[in-house]
């Protein structure tokens, strides 16, 4: 028997690391048994996707881990036994601990564990036949049948980095439920669906980055509400809103994929619904591929979430999106019809207020403004003695200044202003100010890459500029403003002799 004590908490961490390695290695090695050797010991075994049989009278010289396989233990395991997404029958002796995660395990009379037994989301049968020298920890929480289905889903999806498993009933049930909801959205809300599709086609990078910014922003907001205790009741509403937005976004992505693959369906009776169904089938195929499914699912989720959020922001400004004004990609030829059934020509774009003197701002003035703002926020946080809220304070400061003056203090000092792409200021536009403040946090997190993006972007925009649809310009008049146009000289009227 080994002298070391195996801690269940440490075992879960060790198994988490092990899962990452086997997830990457299993597509390469297929259904094979892997051997692990470390400095101090040998004989540890990791079995993925196949059966492991230890007959009576035989023993192992190390730990045994079975992932998505079947194990029959009649002999002696001279180590720890881990079952992950597997089913097993144990009638022998385990000289270490047993940890079962999303698995099915049956104990026969004579089963002995000279350590601890931990069960997490597993179905355990006849555990009274098991003699445990240590402690028992049961974290199953759900009925056995539900746990088995959940375990099959976890083993076929999360462990292989894919949203769907072709042999999991839970995966197909969830996929069909999402498809049904998306078809309902396409039937009930065709106009918002088309408008959101226009946003996604025209602002695909901004939509993806916006969705990428919403996820950490929602997590941060939920954490702050959790601290207040009273705000815990609002957290479910936040997750419900994200689910609804992502569901609408999924319908948009499905429709665009189906429309691109089969534009001829336009002549059918219900083209939108057919496009959504076709796009969903294509995504399902991608979702079932390990690793690629995770990447595809992430892109669909973030792009859909961000595009619908940008659509709502545009609608909140009182300027509904007209598909006729954004004419890229199939389906952009949508026109409004009158009561008589005749097609009305698109209304000419309205003139919008612009700043009198504006020119694009280079990298160094913007860097100087951000340094000034960071020093101001850091000094204020230090003065108040709340150093842990530096990032939330920085986001709140930027939101307040954008909504009040359309510029932060640093930008005011350096004669910079934030304006929207149509030339109007952000002052009083709380939606744009909030999106720009939150998305600036996204630009800051990857070592400030979003801010330095101005050096590589042809338009000289940062990530939060692209997400919020804004730009930073100089409000200082140019040294040589253009001369006003000279009015045309009227021609002299011909005299009597010239007639």
C-alpha cells in the first residue's frame, strides 16, 4: 500500500489537467491505451475509448484512468482509479482512491477501497457492497438516468472540445430545441432578422468583437451584483437576456449560411425558414468535429450575440436599419412596399450634423490621452483606498465622460473628441457611450492589443472603435482651413444692340 495520502480536491485538479492532455491526444492516437511515466514512478495507465480488464489475482503497479471506456476490476489496483465518462464493475481492491466523474459504476460484494471514494455526477449501484477505509463523497445531485445521459453528453462533447456529439441523445435534443426556437424567430420576426443579418454582413468584425466584449462584461456585472447580495435576483435576468440575444443571433447566422449556400430557395414559399434549417444542419456537421466544433460554435455564438446587440443599439437611437441602404451580400435588395403593393424607392439619407473641423487622430495623441486618463483614475482610486476596483472605475469613468462631453479629460486636454461614423457626437447617447466604455476593457485585456490595433488598421481604429462604431478625431482647426467656395459671377445681360 502506498504511504502517500490522496486528496480528492487535488485529484480533481490532476484529472482536469489530464483531461486536457487526453483531449488533445485522443484524436491522434484513436482508441488506444496510453502509458504515462514520471520521475518517481512508472506503470500509470490512461485508457481512452476501450475496455480495461483486470482479472482476479493480477495487479497494477500504478494509477489507472479510464476515459469513455469500460473497466472491470477483479484484481488489485496498486494506485488510484479514475473513471471519466465510463462504466465499470468493481469487485476487487483499490489501494488508493476512486474518483468517478460522469460515469456508471457498480460494486460487487468484496469490493475494497483503501482510500477515499468520490462520485461526481455519476450513477452508483450497490455502494453498500463497497468497504471504504477513508471518506465517501457523493456529489451526484441528480437521478441516475439523468446522470447517465449527462455523463454521455459530457464525455462526447466537453472532453472532445465540441458542442455536439453524434451519439448523444442530449446533444440532439438540445440542437432540435434550438432549431425550433430559431424557426419561431424567423416566422415571428422576419424584419428584425433581416436587419440583424445586414448588420452582421456589413460589420462582421465589429459584431464578433462586440459579442466577445459582452461575455466578460456580463461576468463582471454578475460578480458585482453578487457582492451586493441584493443584486443576486438580477443575475438570472442577465443570463436570460444573453441567452435570448444569442438565440436570435444563431437564427441570423443560420439564415445567412443557408442563404449563401442555396440562394435559389428565395422562390420557395417560406425561404427564411428553409435557410435557417439548412444553415443549422451545416453547423451541426461542424459542431460534431472535435476542436473544430468548439471553434465554429464560439464564432456562431459570439458573432450572433454581437450582431443582435448592435442591431438593438441602432434601434435605440431611433434610426431603424434599412436593408436598401446597406447593399452588400444576398438579400440586401429588400424594399419597403406601400399599401398598393408598389415598391417605394428608398428615402434619401438625411444630412447629419458633423464637427466643423475634423481629422483622424494618430497613435501618439491617443496614447497620451489614455495615459492621462489612467493617471487620473489611479489617483482617484488610491485616494479612496479601493485599489481592487481600478478596472471597473476606469470603465465607469470613460462611460460618464463620453455621455457628458463626448471625450475624456485626457482627450479634452489634447483637443480630441469621440464621434460616431456619421459625424455626430456621443454626448447624451448612453448606449454608444456604454458600449465603447465596456469594449475598451476588451481592448485592454490582451496586453492592450486592442489599443495598439490602430497601428495596423488601415482606418486607424481600435477594437472598441469598431465595436461601438466611433472614431477619435481632432477638434483643433487645421492650420490652413479650406477657403470657402467662390460664388459664380453672374453673366451681364445683353444690351439692346446685342439682341
